[in-house]
């Protein structure tokens, strides 16, 4: 499933980086701690509507613009097959050929980690 706080955080970070501004600059302008703004951008914290409005103001954007962008992103994600599936912490096997096994772990709805495991080969040394 797509987490709203992650999509909001991504949209805020993209706007800030598009303006070539630092977290410190925006956090000072929005009157929010640098650490908390960083957590919001990484999707680890849910920001209140008042805080989102302050951050948007610091970025020179309207809250409605940000929410519209987030809505469009969510709409696209809903139309992508397999995006809105529960996140599974266990790697799922994809393919194996006897020597190599490939699995995928879905870290988040929009991020997956590909993991390849090679079977150890016995090495025989001639004496």
C-alpha cells in the first residue's frame, strides 16, 4: 500500500530540492525543527495540516498545489498493477537455476530490493 506520509514527504523534498534550498533554510522559514522536517520528508512522521501549510508557505507554494500533486501521484499508483499490495518483509523467490537463486523483498510500495544468492561451489585443489 502507498503511504500518504511518504508521498507528501517526497513532494515536499522535490520542491525544496528544485529550489536548491537546504533543510535548514526551509525549517527556519517554516519555524519547524530541522530534524522534524527531515522526518516529514522521509515519510517517517505525519505532519498536521497547519505544519504542512507552514512548510508550503516557506517553499512559496500553496497547500492546495501540494495536495493536488500528492493526489495525482496516488491516482497513478492506484492504476499501477501490484503497487497497492501489502508490504511483505520476507523475500519472495523469483527464479532459481540450481546455482543462483534470485528473490525480491518489497521494502515499501515503491521500493523493492533484489537479492541474489549463489550456491557455494566445492573447490578441489590438486596436490
